[in-house]
């Protein structure tokens, strides 16, 4: 499936190159394929010692890439990492941000993320739980879109039907709470699928709240993690990818 080119999109598909970042972070790559799992690097509030954005790396993207290759005809490249301050941000039409209950965007980063999303980018956020982490997430997201509401994704929304008809809304947990016999963390008992839309009704931000899809991907071959939850996590994420590439 060819990626739809948008008139507002900067950059072109290029041969993959590597850049060595500071502080021993994993190498970043410039996109070369039809789709590339791109993890968003951000500054956090210190609770993750500046590394919250790396949770589940690289196992989550390795398993996710295998699923995309197996379940679709999308040509998948090596996973990449990009920072909101990087000039090549606009070469990455799909971003994944994890543990966003700990992120802290300054005004410059928020403005760049807003431009990215309004020009056709797609952001999937995952693995944050409970009242306090929602508040921290929204403190930064309201800098990005102070005038756009966060709404529940409706059952009939195309993002839930673009490839798979996703009609289950069960909580997709991390493996740690499962080991304690529950599916929630903190006070995040109820799962939510929420989003932010542009003026044309295109979903720009897919918000998986009180869930941990990254763990479901990472532990896809772990007998301790229930296969139906991994399968559902894959269906949601594959739909996000296809939606982002066609809208």
C-alpha cells in the first residue's frame, strides 16, 4: 500500500542513515520505507529519570513490526526515534509516544507538535494510567491544542474499521498488573479510547488511556500474557497505521 503524499508534508522518502545521539540513546534513523515505527523522544518530569519515553524499547517495536509485516502488505522499515526539536520530524508521518503521563512539553515543542499534526501527522499515545497521569498528559496537550477537545472515539469511527472491525473495548493491560491478578494501574480502572480531530474530522491523536498496548506487543510470545489481549492490541494498532497512511 503506497503512502498518500500530502501537500503540506515536508521531506521525501530517503535511503536510511544513522545518527549517533548523545547520552547513549538508541540510534535514530531517517525513513526509507513505506511505514516505519517511530518512537517520540520527549523530556519528562523526572519520574522516569528522563527515560520514560524508552519504556518497552526495542521489544515493542520489534514485535509490532513483525505483526505489520504478517497482517498487511505494508512495507515495514527499521524502527526509528525522533525528537520534537529535530528538523526531520516531518519525515515521520506516524509517531508513538509511551508513558505520556510523565511528559513535559515546553511551548516550542508544543507548537512544533501542533504544526506536525495539522499538516497531516498522526500521534498514538499509550501506557499512562489514572487521574494524576491524565492531568499531566493534558497539561502538555492543552499547550498543543488549547482550542480542540479530547473526545471519545465513537464505535462507528473509521479508525476502528479501516482494516479490522474493532468492536471490543476490553482493557489491554501491562504484564505487571496481570501478575497481581488485575488489569488496571493506580486508579485507572476504566479503559478509554479517545482522540483529537482536525477541522475535517481526521483523527490526529489516538489516545489509549488506562491501557498498555506496548506491553501487549512486547509480550506477544510470553505465555503469561493472554493471547486475546495481544491480538486486540495488534488490531487497534494496525488500524491506526492504515488510517494514518490513508487519511
